[in-house]
C-alpha cells in the first residue's frame, strides 16, 4: 500500500542577492538604479529646513480645573439682597451743620460733606485771592485783631460785583450761608446796594501764613425799618384779653386799659419761637444787615461784633452809625442772631424787609 506524502514546507529562492566571491572594486560605481541618493542639505528651500513647532498641549488635572473655577467664582461681585427699611428714615439732619440731606444719595452726601466742612472751619483765603485784592478794590479796615482765644485776624471789605478768584470764592461763601441759615438767595438788586465784610483769621503754616474766612457780614443800604417791641409789650399781647384787665390794673380807668390793649394787639410777629415782635410803623433807617455768619468752630470769640462795628463805622463814608439810636436793622434773625443783635445793638436794633425800594 502506497502512502501519499504531504509536503508541509517548501524552499524558495532567496530574494537577497548572492554575495560575490570577491569584494567589489572601488573603481567601478554601482548602478544608479540600485542606490538612492539624498538631496543635498543646501539645495533645500529654507522653509523646508526650518522645523515646524507644534502647539504644546497641557493637560489640566481635576484639581487645576477646580482651582480655576473657584478663582473665577471669587471674582464675581458679591450680591446683596436689598429691601425696604421702613423704620429708618432716609432724610437725615446733621447735628453739626443743621443741613437736611437724603442718606444714600451720592449727590446729597457729597454736598453735605463739603458744606459741613465750610460751616465748621470756614473757607480758605489763599495767595490767588490775595494777588487779586488790589485790582478788585479790596480794602483792609482793621489788622492784627487779637481774639479771646489768642488767635489774630483782620477785616477786609469789598463790593459784591468783583470777579476772578474773589468773585468765585464769594459765590461759594454766599451759598454756604444760604444753606446754613435756610434763607433765600440774595437777589441781584439787593447785592447792588451791598458791601461784603470778611473776617480773615491767620493760621500759621510751614514757612507761610494761611488765612481762613471765619466770619461774614453783608451790609445793605435801606430806607426804613421797624422797631422791636419790648418784652412787656409782647407779653401783654400774647396773654388773653381777660388777663389784661386784672386786679393789678384796677387803679387805671377801663378806657386806658382798653386803649393799651388795642395798641399791643397791632404788633407783628417776626419769630414766635424766640418771642420776637415788631411795631408795624416804619422808621427811617440807613443800614441793614441781611446776612450774618460765623463758622461754628470760631463762635463766641467776638468776631460777629467786630464785623458789625466795622460795617456800622465804614458803610457810609464819613458818617459812622450808632445801633443804639436805631440806625442799624436786621432781617428776620435766627435765635443766635437775635442774641447778637441784643448784645451788640443795646436794644436799638430794628427789623426790616430785605426786598424794599429806596
């Protein structure tokens, strides 16, 4: 029985060339088809010689991602929940300057901050204002005035129609006085008949002497004013009519009592809170004081009386005025102003209307 053999492998002719029996000669060059020559480096274009830079990839780990997220969250503004507070009023009155402003309003708060500083410490009188003093017609009335606290100052006077730095400073000062006294602004017709008196306090500095406007008096030319009623006359008018005919007046006749009661009922109230009343009959008066102001940090030093005395002595050239004889009048003074006019005027100061025709 013949068995069939199955070939499981076969021999192939080697694809590699057979090694020569003798080494090849160097004189003979191999065929060009068998060698692949590379292109010289210098023959390549410069763009091909420059290696391209691949963008670098950075792997962000989980911790780095969370840190970047936390940093982005921290940059976000913190939100605040707003709500209405009905218990806290938004309108506030400053105890230092007595100015009412809206709390939380940027414009009102900025106005209050600047105004409160002026009311307490006054305004600066610097070198620029001093350079313009001679050209603006500023006159120095008194110098080297010593106050009760040891400070020194001087009093100057000028017309309100000045321009330049002094005019700008005067506008700020008049606006500060208007807010401090809660008074209407002075009209141009009134300012035409006015003179401005300022008290400048010396403030020693480094190498120079600084000055501050700590007091101001505005003097006005007027023609008539009303006399202030005496306390006895005011009390007679404010008490009931039945008390006017008391047993103390039994000695007088009923006709005299009725006549005195009728006379007192004609008093005009100026400020009922300070019990200030005037007689309605106008009297000839040459000088009026529409505005009087002293900074709160420099009060009770005699600055107001110094300014008023300078205005009464120099307002009319060559004719000094005496307040005790009723030659000076005020316009509706406040509580502090009433105390000044009583102490300085010695009972003769009158009250007048600001807007009046000469």
